C-alpha cells in the first residue's frame, strides 16, 4: 500500500467515525447507480460522491479515477468490518450507542445548516448583495506607469537627465531599459499598489498623472525611472467573478447569526468536566504529511 493510500485510508476511516461534513442531496434510484455490492449490501454512487466532497484540499490535484477507486475500496472495507461488528453484537455495546448518538447530533446540525443556507443563500439573494456592495468593490486606485530599468544609480540619473532635455520616455526605454517591458516602451499597464514591490509602488502612487519621478527608485531588480501615464479607480468585478466569495461570506454570516439567536434563546450551563489531564486523549497532530 502506498503512503497516499495509507493516509487516505486513515482519513476516510476517521470520517466513518465522526460523520461527514457534507450531506448528499436526495436522488432518485435511477440517478444513483450501484457501484459495488458487499455480500448483497449496495454501495451507491452518492456514497462515493460524499467521500469525494469530504476530502481535504491537498487531494484535489490527484487523478479523479484514483480517488474514486480509493474511496470505493474504503467503503467496501467499511461494509465488511461493520458487518462483522454486527455479527458480534457490538450494536448493543454502550460505546457504540454513545458514538451513534453523537453522530446523529452532528448530522442533524449539518442538515439544519445546509437547509438554512439553501433557503437563504439563493441566486437572487446573492445578486442583491452584489448590487449593494459592488460600488465599494471597485474603489481601489490603479495607475498606469512606464519605467526604465537600469543596473546602477548613475545610469538612472543619466536617464533622468536625458528625459529632462525632452527625450521621449518610451523611446529612451526601448534603447536603455534592461527590463522585459522595454519593447513596449517600458509600459507596465494598469496595476494596483499590492501588485508591485513596495518601493516601486510607493514611488508610482506618489506621482501625478503625466509626471516623471525626479529621483530613481531602487528595488531588488535594479534602479527604476518611473513615469505615470494615467490614474483610475478600478472597475468593480463582475457578479460571476465574486459569486462564490459572496456565497461563502453570506453563509458564514448566516451561520453566525443563527448560532447567536439559538444561544440567546437557550438556557446554557457550562460546567468544567472533571477529567484527569493524564487520561484525557490528545488531539491528532496536524503536521506535514498528516503525521
């Protein structure tokens, strides 16, 4: 068994104990074909889909067929082991009943929140939120600048002197710049402050439209002579571009609001448990490689 298989098996085994954080939508029998049978017990496509949905992000780049086979194999193993547990009468074990009740509570919690989100975070609600917020989404300042990159400060001062005598900035950039934008006359297009290294951004955003810096700026790339061609406010992103981000924000806000209302309406008593620290289980480490 490969290291990946071991880690994936361990992760899916953990899911089988604590329940899945994603609940499958109900599907008609014809839309949910059987993918395996274990002594007559059917494993359906929706069971595999739940396994895929609950995988951590680091598995997203792996081939889908590899993940599907690994999850199917785990579901087969789980069916075999659980059947053996039933045969031994473990369903009557107090530990089983305790964990089962915890799992039921988690599933009800997840289903309640999922249904709440489905009702409230709709396409219509997302568009209303977008229309309300889009003006503030596009208020970030952008500049369009040219630059001439040279190796030394002396060269940069020489370039500034040439420009002050009336030479065209784009033509000087084509002749003297060592940067990749030299073929475009040093034109960098529009950019936001965070898109450039801090010394360059500080100098560019301090200039007025049409102004050329009187002093060169040093970065790890060399010395820059900067000219700002234009200044504008960025246009707001399209609805499709921010739809998922808005959905995530609205979901989190909705869940927080619901929890506050439930807590406010409930009588809650928190009693510190009398647990011997030496006997309390430690949480699983979250280091590299899941170890």
